[in-house]
């Protein structure tokens, strides 16, 4: 059964000493790209191909043009997925479900199926805290940026759980898709608690939370590039 924390107290605060230690292993975005078993390095968007691999068959998928315009359909009824910004990273159990406000919607926790992927998103910003400003400033002096930091953290996590995808938001963040189908919820929770201690967005514990569509287009026209893709681990 999927459970959500009743308060944010369940999650650890970011451990900047640990974050900085991981950051200075020297890994960065180039390393993430070079370690990718499959590289989507053409100008042609490969959104449909990626989705068909990570969601084989014809599952119900909840996708969104925006955070407020979305639908749940069988995979074969979705066309031009690259035009969509968002996707729920888990198959849906039904086309509609009741939201917490008791409204019928294609995007609700109640109609989200079993967890297939856990999303780990890092979105550091110097305006968030003095610690983040100091860390990003230090990286900048080394010729690195926030994407290098995110990549280093995802590679650290990839030593502890199977990383299937890493997707650029088209802004600043990277989203890691960790394959967890059939894994006990408590084990997944322990992994995510560690990710949160590295600065991951705790909102992604919710299995119905939208994430960026792999190789889709953001509203600003930027490509949501797939920097890492390992389809072998997906079953």
C-alpha cells in the first residue's frame, strides 16, 4: 500500500556537509552523459520511443500539457508525446479518481497505480538558503554549475538503486527516474530519505506527482533532454 508522510517531519533536512562531499567527487553532467548506456544525441525527439520502453504494453498514462491541463488515456491513445511537458511516472489504475477535494479527476492519488519509478529531483538555487548560495558559488569558481551538482548526486544515488533515466527540466533541475517496481515500500522509503538528505524534493514521494516528460518540450521551447538512459534495468 502506498503511504504518504502526514507531515514533513518524516524527512531529513538537507545535509550540506554530505552534499558538498558528494559534489567534490568530481563527477558532473559530462560524466552522467558518458556513463549512459544509451545516448539520445540526435536532433529528433525520441519521447515516444522512451515511453514505450519504460511503460511497455498499453498502460493507462496520465500526461499533461500543463500542470492544469492533463488527461489519463491508454498509451495507444496518446499522440505526439513530445508536445507534453508532464507525465505521472507510474501507470494509472483507472481513468478517473477522486481528489482530496472529492472531485473526479484524471490526475489523483486515488487512481494512481503501483509505484514503478521513484523520481528524485534536485533543484538547487542560491536564493533558497545561505548554504546553497555558498555551495553554488564554490562550484562556479571551479567552472561547474547546478547541473553538475545534480548529476554528481544522481550518480551517487545510482550506486544504491537502479537509475533508469535522468531528465533535464529545461530550467535548472535534473530528474532521476529510479526503477522500483516490486520493491518493498519501506526499502524505497529508506532510499528516498537518503535522497532527501542530499537535497531532493520531498514532494516526489507522492507517486501521482507530475515529473518532466522525457525528451519533451518545456513551455519555453527548451528540450527536456535525457542525459542518462539505461533501458536494460526496466522490466
